C-alpha cells in the first residue's frame, strides 16, 4: 500500500483524491493546509486523514508519496522538500515555473530512486492512444488548432477589483501557465518540436496574461494554439488532414473525440467521462511507476516531453513578455 498526502485543498485536489479511490494500492493518508480547519474539512468526506499545518512535519512523516496542488510559485520548493525527504512526488501542472528547476529536481529524484512527475491528464489518458491511431486516417496533416479557452469563475471577482490568485503574477499564474500548457503538450507530443515559435498575449490590469495565441511552425505544417481565461470556447480543437478532420471539445480531457471524413460523416472515438475518472489514470500511472521499476522507462520518456514543454513555455513567455513576481 502506497500512502500519499495532498498539499492543497482546492477543487483539483479533491478530484484527484476521488480519482485515487479507483486505484487499488493508493491510500489517502494525510493533507497539508496552512489552516487545520480547512485540512479537516477537506479530509472528512474521504473518511478522514492526518492533517498537517507544518509542511516540514509532513516531509518527515511516514507517508510514501505526495500530490502537490499548491500555487505554481510553490511547486519547486515544495517538491524539492518532499524529494529530499524520500517522498515520491506528483505535482500539478506546471510542475515547475522554469525548465532548469525541473531538470534539477528530476536529477534529484533519479539520484534517490524516487518518482517525480507532472500531473497532466493528457499524457495518461487511454484516449491519447486512440487519438494517435486516428491520425493515421487523416492523410496529409498540414494544420491543427488546439484551443483551451475557458471563462474563469474568478473573472467576476477580478472585474470587481479583487485579486484572485489565478490572476496574480506573484503566484506564477495566468492563462498560459493554467490553460495554455494543455495545448502545448499535444502539439509537441503529436508533431514534435517546431522550427519556429511565434506568440502574442493580452494582459489584464493585474499584469497577468488573460489570453494568448501561439503558432508552432514545422517544415510541413502549422499548429495554432489559443487559450483564454476571459472567454468561453464553444468549438474546441481540431486536427485537419486532406482525408478528414479530428475534433474534440476538450483538448485537456480528450472527451467526445470524433473523426469526420470529407463528406462530413462522423465516427465517435471517445466518450464523455467524469473529471475524477480522467484523473484516476494519472494516479494509476504514478502508482505503477512507484511499485514497478520497469515502468520507470516510460516515466523518463514522459519526463523528456515534460522538459520540452517547459522549455517551449519559457520561449512563449519570453516572446510575449509574461513575467512573474
């Protein structure tokens, strides 16, 4: 049994713990929050768990692994603390702000024989294999458009003059880091690293990026990424070939993926699925990497892509002028 702790008490942490209930061998054993009351309230629906309000005490505890769902700006230091204390770590995206930080902690994990990975649903979904197989039916692919534009539930508070964390550059947040990463992953996973990256962003009054567009240019194709936290997309993402089109309303979840031939005939490829079920796949992978040393080869391949994504995100930030702090 792998006992794991959760750092953070937001909705995404709740969905992850729900997902782990579908993974035999993972046990939710502890939660860290600066507020004991919030920690107890988070743990109660899951039958209770030990509550820590001292992160160093958690690091010294007997849990085997930690899921980190704190603000982006804390990912590096909290992951490092847990790895230094012998804990396996799965950290919400972006796993670190800077690619150099990821490389450092990846090396630390390897040195200690620990699992260190990004909690990115796309990479662990069964639908990812379905999507890759479906690309074979498209013929020559010259264009793709990956979009994640979702009106933030915190946007009304921003318009009222408040400063939600997600729009506060102090926490290394904003649209690219929160949503754009979900577009960068499939672009690099499906088509590799581009020859050229061009990008532009729109900024909010807080200094955070609220929306943006990035173009990946390849020798034989062009992939456009759009992302926004101040508008709501209704059409999703598409990959275009001369034999047909693949579409999905959610590039992060890969639900309701369909193939359309050139006559408009639709073939459904993946169903709709609840969020916690989707998150159970990354939790299952995390568990497999911990208990099966042979599975770590797959993890290293995924971490190679994680590094490539982090480097691409840094290029996008440099081109658009996105800054944190």
